[in-house]
C-alpha cells in the first residue's frame, strides 16, 4: 500500500481473473475461451484494417457496429450500446443505474466480478440463495431492491433460467433495472433480447468473447430501451468517449455477419459438452447440467483441489474456486474434442 493511493484504491478488493499463462504450455480449460479460432473473415478484415487509418480516431459512437448488431437481433440502433468487453459494459451499467447505498440482488453463487463492482461503487448487495442443486427460485426475488443482476446461464454453475422465469422477475421488479448477463447464452439458451420492447427495466448484456471466439478483441454490448441507452452514453462520454478501437470495430462487425461459422463452432462445442458430461458421469463425477461452454463438476471421492493441482501438473488448467458451497467443484471449459479426450484420459489416471 502506498500513502499516495486514494481512499478508494486502498479500499477496493480487486477481482482476480483465472490464470492467463501466455506461453501456451497448458491446455487451457480455465477461463471459458472458445477452443476454435475466430472466423477467418474476422482475421482478414482486421488485417485489411491495419492500415494508415489507424492514425485517425475511431467512430466514437460505433454507428456501423451498432447497426449490424441491431439488424442481427431485430432491434433499433438506439437500443444498442457497445463497450470494451462485457466487463467494461457491466461497470458502466453499475455507474449509470445504481446509486451509492442502493441494495441490489445477486445470486448467492455467481460471477465474482459483480460484488467487486458493488464494493467499488459503494453499492450494497444481498444474495439470493440457491437450492441444493444450485437452482434459483422466484421467492428470492421478492426482497426489496434497487436492481438485480443475473447471469443466464449462471457462472460458474452453467445453470440456465427459462425466459418465463426471467419475465416473472421483470414483472415483480418493474420499477428497478434487471440486468441479464448473457455471456454464455449462445450455447443452448434462449436470449431475453426479444423481451426488450416489452420491459422498460430490462438490460441484456452479451459478449463476443465466448461464442464468437474473440476474448482477445474485447467487445461486449448491452441492449435495452432507448432511455436506458441514453443514460449509459452519458456515463461513457464522461469516462472514455472513444470506446472500441478501429480494429475491434471491424472485427466485431465481421464476427456478427459470419453466421455460418458461428453456427458451426457453437454446435461443435454443445456436442462436445454433452458427450464429455456423459463420460465424466460414467467415471464418478457429478456434472451439473450446463447450457454454457463449461461444465461444473465434482468427483464423488477425490477432492476438487487435489484434482485441480494434479491436472495442472499434467499440463491441464481448469478453474477451482475456494469458496463455501462450491469448494468441491471444478469448472471446466469445453475445449476441442482432442483436448477433452486428453482431459478424460488424465482424470482416469488420477482418480
Ligand atoms: N459475464 C460473465 C458471466 C463472465 O463469465 C464473463 C467472463 N469472465 C464476463 C461477463 C466478461 O466477459 P468479457 O469482458 O470478456 O466480455
């Protein structure tokens, strides 16, 4: 700690991301990246955009990308906001829609960045308890609150909520914003985007980091009614008016347009997830049914921490959370079939 730090810098407990070794020594199944490369059309477009125009500022309002997204999701351009990854979008949402001392609701087990933002902005949070099998029930959302954040599917459990369930939450809390974080929605879930025109309190966050294999490009977005997007623009323009760089703008647009590649890679991941879930169950794992590009697993005899360490020694990185209720679970991202076969073979040797 330095005496020069602000009170805020002294106070915050920053988020600790999963390990990101840069030397490609490991099979990386720890941060839910896509095992397949980005669409070849994305890489070509980024190469072409690597030209002297980089000396010029990018479009501060990201008009073309917003139009592409609006067209793809059946929205108006004014219902779209883009940012540098959904983590940044989420931080802007906290600033635009919650006040210090507000109380928001989060699931008891969820993406651990949410409590970090809440602490950063002095927002209180209450946890909605999960059942034994990590499912949520509607009762938990009746508590008074000034906003709700809910990933669908949830992370790290992979549990999915139906749109009917989400609509009930939206109706019950019509005077508060409800943020649905759909980072993993493309792996088998139904997006709440189609509810945007019906609910003035709905915000749907998505990212190109998972299903579009572009975690390295840092592009995320949020959809909601126009007045909500205007509030976000006010915050963004008081913080960083040039959001996405020129290469990210071009790459993101191509990623959304290459539907064929998107469908092909996401179906492969879903197929692999279902196969691997079955195979792990056969060797004594409890596997929570997942609609994400990861699975949440626990072995009936061998402790998760022990499995994590042994897998790492053998060159396979997965995610272990030393946290109450889930300390005996591992989160395993879905890799290629070859990577997952090696994972299963290695687990069989360990257990
Ligand atoms: N939401 C959830 C639930 C996540 O798991 C992640 C990835 N760690 C993010 C948002 C952020 O993703 P990105 O910033 O890469 O868009």
